[in-house]
C-alpha cells in the first residue's frame, strides 16, 4: 500500500471522518483547527505549570516563616 492510500484511509484528527471524504479546503480547515487547538492546549498547560510552581514557592516560604 502506498502513502496515498494510507493517508486517504486514515481519519481526520479534528472531525474523525476519513481524509478521502474531505475537499481540499475542508482538509486545510481541519488541519488549521487541529493545530490551533494543540497550540491553545500547550499554552494552557504552560500557564498551569507556572501557577503550580508559584504555589510551591509560596508553600516553602510559609514553612520557613513558621
């Protein structure tokens, strides 16, 4: 099986349809939306990690003050 058959039989990461059922424009929209969602998820994870690090720092300061 060649790469074209493999790609056309795979599912879209965004809408879960077969890639071969997409028009070219719809496929690009799905890829763009997928990338945007991934970027937003990474930004949210980084924000949560920063907040977690800040909270850990505050807890250590509170322990030292006692």
